[in-house]
C-alpha cells in the first residue's frame, strides 16, 4: 500500500493551521497535500475518451496539415506577381480539387482554380477568394489592386502541429476539440487515466430515501442526487451506497465497504457540532481524520482524511448536511481535489468580475459564497444580483443561480456598483 502523509504531517507544514478556524484558501492547500493522482492507465477509443484525462503526452506522428493547402475556394497563384500600382490579370490553366495533387505546370501570368483543402500546386503561395476577383471569362480573372497580399489564404504544412511535437500534454482533459485533434493524427485510441471511483452516501435517521412514506420530522434525501450529478459531470465511476442510519454497526459496514471499493468517499451529514457522534466516531475509528470548522458560509463543518481497509485506502470528504452547503463545499474544495486525483493538471475555473446590483453584507474573517445571477448591463459590463434567500437549506436558490458570488476572507460589505468575484456554475 502506498504511503500517504498523515493529517499531522500535512498540518505541520501549514503555517498558522487551526482546524477550528480554517480559512478557505488553507483548505485547498491542505487537500492538495492530502490527495495524489491515481496511477492506472487504460487505452480507449476516441469516441469514448470525452472528459477523460490524458495519461501521457500525445506526440504527433505527422505534420498537420500534411501539405500546404488552400483555405478558400478561389484561385491559386504566385503572390510575387502582385503589384502595388496595378491590377493583376491571370490565365486559368486548370482546377485543383481537394483529395489529390494537381499535376500540371503553372507559368508566369497563370493561376489554378482551387477548392478549400486542396494541395497548393508547386510554386504557388497565395489564394484569391473567388468573390474578391473579377471573372473575365472561363479562362481568365483579374485581381483588383490592394485586395490581398502574398501568402494570404494558404494553410502551411504543419502549421497546426509539427511531426514530433506534443499534440496533448499529460493531464489535459479530452474536450470535443481535443478529440478532433486526436482524430486528425490518425490515431483511433488514446491512453487515459482510469475513471476515479467515488462512493457516496447520506447519513441520518431523519433522511428518507425516495419511495419511502413521509413521516414527521423526516426529509427526503436530496444530497445524494446532487452529489451524483456533480460526480457524473466530472466523469467519475459512482458507487451509490444510499442512506445510512445513525447506527454504529451500519456506519462501520458502510465506511469499510466504501474504502474497499473506492478511491474517494463522500458523505453528507453527521459532521456538525451537536449532531449524533456516531458518524464522527466511526470516521475516527477507521482512519486518520480531522474535523474542521471552516471560516466560510455556507458549509462551515467538514471532515477530511483517509480511511483504510486492508490494503486499500480512500480519501474521505465528510460534508455538512444542508443541501446548499453540500454543493458549495463540493465545488469549492472537493472538486479540485478529485481533479487532482484524476491526474488533471489544467488551471482552475476562471473567477470573473462583475458589478453588484445590491448591497452584499459581510464581515471580514470568513469567505462567503452567495448564490447569484450574472447578466450584462447596458455598458456591456457583467453585473450580478443574489437569488434572494441565502439560507443553506434553500436548494431552489442554487437552481436559480448561474454563479457563486465569492466574497473573500478579508473583504467586508460590498456596496451597489462595487466589483466582486463571481465563479460561473
């Protein structure tokens, strides 16, 4: 089993670390030290590679494009013949079609009709789009003065990728554009990291699974469905373990089974002060776990660590029980950690700036994530307003939101018209 740093070892390397008052940026530093990329690699067909993480640099075996070719339907000619004082008259001596090289000879004062993507005939380096030239007859054209310059509308051999150069770097995500780029190399498969296995369950005697009869004091479980959707959007292999009651034996069985099957475990509920101690006690019994009070809103309580069962271990993320707090803590902390485990090396999603349309009340000393709706004002600037009630149990506010307004740890109340950070959802 691979040796991982302990909670104490990670904490010792964080200056001023206080689990009872942990700033949000320190959470990310801690989790970055806690998790490590999985090692298993598999080869998949490009059609099945979307959203996967590239396991090793993909080196282009060819030049892309493999030859100089036309970027337009038009007429190819030697651009050296262009004059700064008069129009250019050219004789049409043939037609170059896409898919095969034109075999004729082009002399001074001549041109070739050419289709988009067709190989540029030898000695020709410029293409005039047919709509920019004057067609004098079926055998001649005139290029007006000043409509183009030498080299225009020609795609150069290897201008997309040179043979031997990296097409995709290790850790890149296979996007639709990346899938097309891979296909352009003539390679039907790509080596990717295996999918991350994530087990998740909700805890609590008050949680009802869908299909159960309502009862007083109980609520239907929404968190599992939210977490499922978030994990599915990341391309994880999901292990749904349902709802686990506040029972020590059931909790122990669930945690052990999850640690055996998964790379990561996500739970919701059971980590707040005053909640039944069974969940926290079982986390402590089975692994190296710390319980945080994060200086944030919503989502203050969180447990993180590593559970071990036999020769396997899994990273644990114990999220609060309130639905919005689950989403915010997942997006702010869990998602970056899971991406690191997947081997993903791309930059974090960009934080944008928008003018607030209302007063955003806040005291320094915690990071706040308010649900917002971003739009554009008459000046073309981004503007944002909240969705209203910011209670951590108001899941409908996340449905209405298209962004999180991020008010940083040291910031205070934002006035109307102030610039604020927004993280688009």
